[in-house]
C-alpha cells in the first residue's frame, strides 16, 4: 500500500515511496525529502510562535489529530493560512471554492466506482472525473481532501480506474458543503430556518444566527433559570432531540423537537460557548459569559460525539458575588464548628469528597472566605474557576497548554502561600506535591472523588502516598451530598401512623441522638410553586471525620474503609446517610428522599 505518515509529535510529514504500476500513469508527486517541518515553516513565516507548536503537540498527545489541524483548533492560525503553507510543503495545489465541482459529477463518479459517499465523508474527501478542456487534453480524476496524502484515497481510486489522478488540498468547510449538496436530495425535509445534518461550518454559523434558532436556545436558557435547573441536557436521537433539565438533582424532559433542527441548535450553543462549530468528531469543552433574560450567566458546556450527533450538557451559573453561609447549605452549628477548626490548621491536608455537582466547591469557597482575613496568602488552582473570590489568587487549569493541577501546584509553592486550594487530587503526581506542600508548612484544602469521606484515605494510599506521611499530614476528611428540600408551601405533617413507621427506620446508632430532639416528620404533596414534585431546592448532608488517634493508627496500618469507619463511629462519627435521616426527622426533607440518595440499608 502506498504510505503517508504524519508524525504525531514532530509535525514532520513523511511519505513512503509509492508502489509503481507500469500500466498506470503516475499520481501526484510526493513531497521531496529534506523539506522543513510544518511547525518550522509556520514559525519561520511568523504565523505562529514556538509556544503555539508546543501547545498543539500537547493537544495532539491527548486527542491525536494532525498538528496543523490542532493549531487551527487552538486558534493559532486560520485554515486558509495552514493550507498555503501545506501547499508549499507538499507540492500540492489548493482547490478554490469557486472551482469546486457540481455535486452530480461527484455522485456520478462515486457511483461508477461503486464507492459510498459515507466512506469519503469519513475521510473528509471527494473525487470526480474532470473532462479535458480541449482536444489535446485528457480526462483525469480529481481528488480534493483535507488530507490528500491519505494512502487509502489513492488506493480506492486506483482499484477502480487507470486514469491519472490529481490531488488537491481543500478546506474542511468546502468538503462538508459538497457532501451536504450530495445528500440534500435524499435527506428528509428540513425546517428552512434551522437546516439539517451535514451542513458545513459556514452554513451552520449562518443558521446559528437565524432568529428561530436564537429564540429556541434563549427560551431553553430562560426556562432553565426559571425552573432553577442546575444542568441542561440536549440529546439527539434518530428522529427527535430532547431537552432535559436537572431540577433539584432529578432529570425531567422539558422539550422535544425534530432531529432536523438539532444541528443548528447545537451550533448556536457551541458558538455561544466559544467552541469550534466545525468539529463534530471530538469531545469539546467551552465556557462563556452570556446574558439571558437580563441576567448575567456563566455558561459551561461539554459536547460528546454519539450515534446521532453530539450529546450536549450545559451548566448555567448565575453570576453573583454572594456566597451562601454554611448554615444555609444545610451545615449544622456543630458541623460548622468542625469544618472551621479543620480549615484553620496552620498546615496539613483537609479533604472534602462527594460526587460531581454535590456542592464541594461552594463549601470550600465558604471556608476560604472565612480564612481570608488579610493575614494569609491564599492561592487556588481550579478547573474551572467557578466564582471570583476577592483577595484570593485563583489559577485556572488549562491542560491543553500543559497547565495541569500538578504543574500549577508546583508553581504555587514558589508564591509563598499560606493556604492552597486544589480543585481535585486526581493523579499520583498531584497527590505527592500536595502532601509535600503540607509537610513544608502549608495548609492544603482539596477534593477527592470517593463515595464516602473515609474512602479518601485508602484512595490516597492507592495513589502512592506512604501511610506514615499521610498520617503526619492528614487533618480531617469530610463528605457531602445534596438532597431535595421539602416545599415549604405544600409539605404536610406526617400522620401518627406514618411517623411511627418512620421512627422504626432510624438506625440503632442514632437513637441516642434522636432522643434529644422532637420528631417533626413531613410528607411531600406538590403544588404549582414546586412543579408538583413536593420538593423545592436542595440542602447538603454531611459527614465529618477529624483525625483521631484511632484513625491515625488505622492509616499507619493501611486499614480499609470499613475498618476506618468502625474506628470513627466509635468516636461519634455520623455518615451523610445518618445526617440525612436526622434532617428528615427534623422535617427538612422526606424519608423517601433519604432512601433515594443513601439507600435503605445505610
């Protein structure tokens, strides 16, 4: 097979010698050996900086792809600039949009060689037969592609015809436009305002600016804010796409629309969040500040390619400078005192655990605000920075340029901090640096993704932290979940029978605690204000375990989670499930909600 290899890390294009068939005319000439690398050419021309090459290679190492296209994706240069340099490097001409073929010529040639359009679209290429311009000329096959040196293209054509082949570089948008024209006659009827699948980037950008698309997306955003949705999911399927909203932690379907409208809606969302609307094969993350219904909103978006397009998840965060107090989050007075004691240690590690969206960052921000008394240097490294904290140095992780948690933490240590907040400890390197920072006199507050607070200890041991070091630096661990709060307008008191049944569900180890409190069981009902769910808003349930001699001994012995939990419970430790039971008994939530988030057996 004729071969072309694009080196992932150097940007060098290497072409293997094509196999020669004496019965066939030669194809397009390969780039000559000794040509400068693409990155070198771009830097030499002043189109990019050496740092841009390094950033593109970093992105390439993570997601693959060619270095040139990664440079475009990063915004370092335009696709047109890239093609100009590639044309010189590869000795290949560029197909101008005005010289593109009529769709029927592509269709006729592909039908002739028995090659499906989907195969060519997957390789971002098209081919057609070009008739001679005069009597002295001869017919030839023209192949235009984003990567014209892909050996599969030449192989597919050479298997079907002996005619000479001319290869052209082409912009991705041109290839997509030609593919769309070919499929338009066979596609289902589309909403003329929104367009359909396969539209090129330029057309999608135009559609995203159409009034019906803008109105639809704005209406979704406004509804999400009105209904207090934490997340919006846009999910494409074969004939429909759904808009679902997570309200008080539970997903509910808000809208359904024809699949033909999805691509324009998707492009509108990607445009608002600063994404590449032409990239539909790779996951993307975006963030932007937008205005919705007169309110400033921080928009965070994630896209994931799927069977029928791209699954989109949006988080809409209203911009506010006010942080809720710990008591407003559901933290009891006793728990609040414990949180503050742990955060006020002059050195060590304090970890907060919980699933995504459980409010860990809000809790930590409140603790940092408490610590920010003007006498401490506080630096954070986050992904992303969710709220600006005056007086706190906040660093945003940018993995695409090498600014990871570990890299940011190493730099932070040279900034003479007193308190360090790490958005998440997710790898051995970050864990090691965090422990070293604690050993050298810094207070480190961070999060770990575990199911319980005490599971964070075995997790750090699994990340390679020695047990004796962990025992020296660990000050405490906390865990939290969010649970739905009963609607104040419609919740009713439990009947005596219901309350008696509920009392029997209280775990035995809580009997001493509940004996000191008056029971106030409540039941959800549902009204217009809560959307007839019986719940409105959420509150946190917490577990807090300061390091004791028993837990330190367990760490030194590499005890598992169950052993650590038993040791902590002997000293009065309450799990988040225990806290949920207590909040249900106090009338803040329903017992059914406790079982939903904690399980009946906890």
